[in-house]
C-alpha cells in the first residue's frame, strides 16, 4: 500500500472501506468480514464487534449483519447454552479441534452489546433482535465462569483473551521463555483438554490447567453490561435495565478492589495467584470505568512513561520488560484492537489530550505502514497478516 497523505481524510476513509469490503464474504444468507483473508478466513468474536463499529460510519446495514452472523452460532443447549463462540466456521472445519464443525467451544472478550449499541445509534434498529442473545451470553459467563462468586469471570484459554501468546500467560501455561512453536503447541494441547473436560471450570481448575481472572476481559465485560442496560430500554424492556446496571456495578467494584487496588494484575487459578507480568492490559480497565480517579491517574502516568510511550504506542509489553520482543506475536507489539480500547478509556476519563495523541499516532502508523494485523512499536513495521480488517479502527479513531 502507498503511504496515505496525512491531510487527506477522504483517502483514508476510502482505504478503510476498501479493506472491510474486500474482506467481506457472504455465506448461507449471512454476511461477515474475515479478519484477514490470507490467514483468518473464519469469523472471530471481538474482531466482528470492531468491524461493526467501523462499518457503522459508512455501511450501517453491514454493521448489523456482522453482528447477526456473530450470534448465529451461539450455543443453544447443554451446560454452555448462551455462549457466543470465539470462532464461527461458516464453511465448517472446526471439528478436528473442537468436536463441533461450525464453532469453537470457547469465547472471546464480550463486546457485542457495545458494538450493537453503537450500530443502533447509527440508525439501525438492532436492539430488539440482539438483546436476548447478548443477555444469554452474559448469563452464561456468570453461570459457568465465576465458580468462586467474586464477580470476576475466568478465561480458560489464552485465546479467550484475544492476546494469544502474551507473556502474561506463560506461567499459567506452565511455560518459561517458550519458543513460538512451543507456545502454540501448548495452546493446541489446552484446547484439546478443554474439549475432553467439556469446559467444566471446576474440573479444569482441579487439573491445574490455565484459568485466569483477566483484568481486561472483566473491564470489557463491565462496558458491555452497561451497554446491555441501554439495549434493554431500546428493546422495550426497561424493567430489565436495573439488573444489568447492577451487574456492571458489581463487576466494576471487583475489578477495582481485586485487580487494580494492590497494583494492577490478573489472578491465576482458584488460589488467585497474582500475575505481575507488566503489560498494557491494565489500561483497558479505563474502558470499563473500573479505575478510581487516583488509579486512573496512575495508569495514565504509566501509559505516558518511556517504556510505553514508544514511537508508535502502545506496546502490549513495555520496552523495559525482559519479555519485551517487538517482533514476536503478542510479546511487545502494537495491536489496533488494544489501542482502540485504551483510547476509548482515556476519553471516558477525560484525558482528552492523551486520547487525541494516541489516536493520531495510531492513524499515522496505519497511514505510513498500511493495514497490518499488528506493528513493531519502535519502527512501525507492519507484522502478521494484511490487509487486516480491525486495523480500520484507526478510521473510527480519526472520525471522533
Ligand atoms: C489472532 C489474535 C486474536 C484475533 C484473531 C483474528 O488469533 O490473537 O485476538 O481475534 O487473530 O484476528
């Protein structure tokens, strides 16, 4: 891709539109957008939420269709009824790994209500259709993923965080300085174990397998519960809104007091062993409004400190950390999805200048280097797949 002229907003909009439309497919009467045709041909949960958020600017109908297809393979019966899968295999292909041909048996960060609300606000009446499926997903999270009842849900696989290979997960994966291949094999083995124990969290935890109360996943969940409360009104069920508002408040308190308070961290396993690997995930707490004013001040101070304020921020692992590896997948790169969540969080807390600066650097990165899946934070070099659909989030950042 050629570098896009920094003053030409129209050209940037056109480029973003071309990426999304080029990656879009139609199958079985549904439409969705592949994250990147070369590498990711199936449908992924949080990617589709991000796609819908961008589509709403220039193709609201497609934004709605993206979310409709996302919930089409929601689990309808059995202990996991309500779960929205992290992957939908529209043309099949999931059976070998998951035992289900058209979907995975795990989830990803819950962002569907946030996306649906934005699409509804762009003029498509979607709340009536999506409200119940999203409720069912949150009920599933509460029922199946919070065995200790502390209002924090656990992820049972790194894939559920979206941060597949982050050093955050090394210890919980029983890995130490893994090669990319070792880590990948461990993730596949873990998927097989989940299938064998049918994702029963108690069994999974007793076996000492990966289980983490992740700060970003829970903060995203707070924002989604808030959006769900708004969707209740829009879906004509105002009497249900207080229930979701109360859930959002409870989870927010849990994130604040258990994950932010003693110094930001994730908690591993039933014994809640703190994971103190430094990284950008705590900044996502701002997205869910989980931080107190003082905690927010500390988080933003850290975000603007040299180890995170790279030429192209925000590296998911800070430059000073021993695990920082700017070219390795999820081990210190810039990810458009993470930048967008942090940017929204900064705006939520009124850090307008920091938000604007982050948006500007993200847009510059994409203009100069193209719509890559992720980037080197020091050089801006594009990494992974391209053209990657979620990198059009830079256009959303430019819009606001
Ligand atoms: C990779 C990323 C994950 C994303 C998927 C599709 O697996 O780690 O977060 O959802 O690709 O883009």
